[in-house]
C-alpha cells in the first residue's frame, strides 16, 4: 500500500480522486489538504510521516503550488522517504509544465482532473520504485 497526499483547493477534485481511487487497492490511505501551506507545514513538522506520492495543484489561492514547491526544496533532502511528486493543473500554458518539471523532485505533470490511466501509471511507478 502506498500513501498518497492530495493538495488541491478544489473540493470537486478531491471527490473525483476519492471516487477513482476507491477501486485501487494500492493507494491507502489518501490524505487530503486544501492548502499548500498547511501541507508543507505538516510535512515539515512530521518528515517521518511523509507520503509515498504527492499530487499537487499549482493554482490555489494564497499559498499556491509554486509556493509549495519552493518550500519543499528545503525539506526534500531531509525526508527519509522521497515521495513521487506529480503536479496537476488545468493550465494549458506550456511554460507551467516546463517550470514544474524544472524542479528536480517533480516526477511528472498532468492535466486535471486526475484520471484512472494516470493513477494506474503512478501506481506502476510506485511498485517499480519499491523493487529497488
């Protein structure tokens, strides 16, 4: 089982993820955060409790995904488990994709909403990584 943290301000996107993930045994439990700052603080306060996978929205009010990625830069080296971090966005701007993937700890960039094929791909990446 792989632990997943979903950071997104959209309640609808959380509902969609929960519906999709209900049929996938590989992701349990799923933690939800509606604010990037709260998620970063929780990870900073409890680095040993870091999830295996983080899904991050870049467009959020107040403290967005870019802010999270900047703060995560300092935290990442100290994490005992290096999570697979995927950025999700409704943005069609190619510079957002390029910017997100410029962070060495970002594994991938996908369009919202989360889909079953993407979850299957991420689960396969988790399984593969667990073999090493």
